[in-house]
């Protein structure tokens, strides 16, 4: 049976791992993938355990959360068409369209708000 860890212990281990990785990044100019970050965090809590599957699950959940929270300027439309499955477009703090980029970017409200030049009065 594997030992459990409470939330505070996990947060402390995650913070220690993040500090360690920040030092490595500054020294070696390398990034450590999130799966490895979570594996190192879990190893701090259970040094003898195998954590690959749990680290992968945590990494995927983390990336999914980040993807839901990412905001990009309108000028990144081509990038969004290439990588996003779903986009939400806001205007004046309100969502005006949501769905696949190919549909959303052709929406008249989105085109008027972001892609078409204002008409002279």
C-alpha cells in the first residue's frame, strides 16, 4: 500500500520542485517538461515509488486547464486555426462567439469586431 500525502505536503513538494527547476533553467537554459516536474514532485513525497502514470495524468490535466485559460490577441488567428479545437471570442468583456475556429472566425460579429476596418462616418 502506498503512503498518502495531504494537500499541504503536495504543495510544499511542488514548490520545492519548482524552485529546483528554476535554478536548473537559469543555469542550463533548459526547460523541464511538466510531466517531469510532476514526477519529481511525487518522488519527493514517495521516493521509492513509480510515478510515471500519475505524473502523466497530472501533466495532461494541467495542460488542459492552461489551454482553457489562454488568451491570444486577434492577430493570432492563423495560429488558432492551426492548433485550437475550440475558441471563444470576446468583445467588451462578453463572449460573442464560441466554437471551432473555422466557424467562429467567419461569424459576422467576430469579423466586425476584430477583422474588418471600421467604416468612415
